C-alpha cells in the first residue's frame, strides 16, 4: 500500500517520490562535482600550456618592444633609454626549467665562446653605483658594459665572478640564482679606435655610425685552446672536413689542403715559415704532410696530407698551429710514392747528386758536363732557399741525342705527377709520363719544334698520328711554374698549371693506359723534321727542375672544406653566405650595404662567434649593441 502525504492545499506526495527525488539530486550533485573538477583541471592544464606557449611569444614581443632601435632611440641617450625601458619589464630572462641541472643542483646556461667569454673569468668587475641595472667588466685593454633587466646587480656580479667553474667547454655554472643579462653593450664610443661588434648564432647586432670610413671585415672566433693534450703548446686547432668521393678505400692517399698562411702569419698566429703546422686525425693521430715551399706565407698555401679513407667516408682532421718553438715536420718522402727536391749530397763529398735509388740517367753527372754545374740554388719570394737541377743539352759533351732523368718505377694510369719547372724557350724538351721505349705512348708537356713554336700539352698512343694536344700560353716560358699531370685510366688525362683548377687542360682521345715512368728530357735540336725553325740561340733543350712528386689519383678526388666556418648573415636585410677565416678578411661586396645612421646585422647561422670590424681610422661616431636571444628564456609572472 502506498503511503500518501496530503497537504492542506491539496498536494499529495508519497514517501517513495521523495526518496526518488533525493536520489536524483544526489546523482546530479555527484556528477556535477566530478564534471566540474575535471573541467577545472583541464582549464588549469590548458592555462599552463598556454602560459608555456605564450612565453616565447612574449619573449619575442618584449624583444621587439624594448629592443634597440625603438621609438625611444636617441643617439646620445640610447643607453639610458634602453635601461629605463627594461626597468619596468616584468618578464625576466631566466627559465628555471631550462637552466637547472639536477645532476649538479646548480643553475647554468649554455654559452658560445667568444673574445669576452674566454677572458671574463679574469675580469675586473666594477659596479655602476648610479645604475642598478648595469656594471662594467674590464679585461686586458677591453672594457664592456653589461646590462640586465634584473635590479639585483649584486647577484649578477657574484655569479659572473664564478665563471671559472665550468661544466666542460659549453656550460657555465652559477652558484646562485641569477637572471641572464638581456643585452651586452660595447662601450667603444664615441671616437673609437676600432669599430667592432660581436655576435653569435641567432644574435642581432645594431650599430650606428656617422662620419666613419666604412670597411666591412670579419672573422670567426675559435677557442684559443685545443683539445689535444699532447699538443698543449699549440694555441690553435682548426677543424677541416674531408669527404672521400669514391666508393672504394683510399689508402695512403695524399689529400690536398689549401689555406691562407699569410693572414695567419700577419696576425701573429702562425710561424712565418709554417714550421708549427701539424695535422691530426679525429683520434688524435699525427698525419704526415708536406707543404709546397713556394706557397708558404701566401694566401694560397698548399699542404699535402697522407690519409686513409673508407668508401664515401666523411671525417674530420685538425690543423694545429700557434707554437713559436715548433720545428717543421714537412717531409715529402713520408707522403708520396716518389718525392725529390734535388737537395741531397748522396756521395758525401759536399756536392749535390742525383739519387739513383729514385732515378735512371743516361749521362755521367760528374764527367759529361765539363764546367757546367748540374745543380744551382735560389730563394723563393718568401725568402726560403732551395736547390734545383739544370738539365741543359748545350752543356752536355756526350754522344747521345738527348739527356734524360727518368724514374726507376713505372706508374699505372691512376697516378699523377706534379713538378715545379722552368721551361726555357729552347728546342727540344719535355716532361711527364713518357715510356721511353715505346715513344708514342706518352702524356707530356713538350717544347718540340715540329709541333710549332709553343709549349703543348699532348697525349699520344701507339703511333705518330694518334696525338691530341692543347697549346699552352707563351708567358710560361722562362718562368718557374708548377705543372700537374693527372692520369685517369684510359678515360682522360688532365694538366693543371699553378694549381688553377678553374682552367684545366684535358685530353680525352688517344689515351694510353700502359705503365710509364716520369721523365725529364732535354734533347738536341732535331733537324730532320719541318715545323717551326727557331733561331740558333734557341736550339737544344734546357729545363730547370725544383721538385717533383708522384701520388695516387682518382677522378673524383677527396674534398676538403672548412664548413665549421660557414657563416650566413644579413646586413640591413640583404643575406650573405661566407666561409670566414680566423683571421681578418675584407668583404668589398658588403661595403656598399653599410650606411650612415642605423645598421643591422643578423647572424642567421654560425658555429662560432663572429667579430666584425666595420670601419677604418679614428674619429666619427660609432655605437653598437648586441641582442642574444639564445640566452633569453622566460618564466611568465602572472
């Protein structure tokens, strides 16, 4: 029986209905509470995510809002204006999540080494008592002012004094909680001696210049120490990438390295004879090398480094330099299959001799030349002395129609020879791969009158009719030049003169692939043929030989590149890509991009800090400021 409850107004309720109502309300409130809890939790999470996402956006916003230049820029007061704007910025440049090390339980941030960072540990810190947001740091003769948007300069100062505590090369440890300085300012204005600015990857540099002679120069700044403990006396270690371009092993292969030793020497970084150069592989093993001596102290210095490379291998080697006490280890005999610079006293009698362990000759060097000295000496333009061989048929008193020096070893068609030679305008003479017994198989540089008045680079095979050649410039006569002949199997043969790889002489027909020695030949004038008729004074061959080497050769040689020094940057919006050096290099194509007034440089990509020198002379007005977004992250303060 259902119990009814009747009110005076006639409403009738049952106890069961009341119980159902209570149950419904209970379910509703429990569901509502659960939904509300989950919804609010979601909102809080979303808020946290939005805050995290908003942080970099706010960073960019405040950089743009408070950075230089801005609406507050005035040439004479821009420093104070910047600081005043930063005082009211509640977004701090410190991120506890990115800068906290659980391992060390200390705060740190990543730095990129530059001239300031390397020396800042020994800096004298001077507080600017009139400004809670700035202090001076002085080291050597450099003086910079560092600004921060954090008022507590004492913490900042104390932290910088702990820069000598390191987590390796890339991290600086702070012993207290510190906000990272937002900007750094070089105080070399007004009337500066130099017009320099500094920056690293991602940095934005602004500078204002008036009445300054504009000259855009730049260099990368590498760490002044190297990681090779055995070579601690070497100040510099430049990394170089080497790529084997062929799908086969290259064993004991001579790899060509080209660098600007003149700039290093002028800047005092390298011995003036390149005696302090060493090459190391990535496992710290020293590599044998030889430097072409006539290229020392030039902008195009050539070193040959002996390496083992796996198929298609990419590897890194290091060129060490900067040890004034080092002695040279350049030695061609440790690098090439054959090397001779004609500077040895083989017999021990005080006179230079042909090394018969390397060469065959068809003459007696002591008796067949009368008073003619087969050897002489001179100095390169860099002052280094050298000896050379003088192969002069007119001085020969023997009976053969030619005099020749040819190697004991025959080399197959995957070898190259290079020699520094002086061709006189005498007929007949030649150098190169020359079989001798099968005279029509040859790849040589010849000065033979039946071929005309000119030097020729020629390839011949089987008989006198199968010859292909190039005419060479007349100005090669009577001058020291380097000639490299590269044999690429039966496909082709190349000639490179003075390392000019943009102007290669190549022959692709009548290519002999037989094994041949290398030869130097001076011949009696051949009267039995026609062709060019030289004057009597130009008859009979005469060549001088400084040095020669033979090396392995593959058609696609290993590439060497200083890709660590690739720098991409913009100047006032125009983008440039340069392979910079560690020494100053002028870039005339950028000079016109500089202007009076405000300029901007953005470093888009660089593995190393970059130092810019933007003008010459004294006087004028110059001010610069660098923003470093890589060191700026934020905790949003609500």
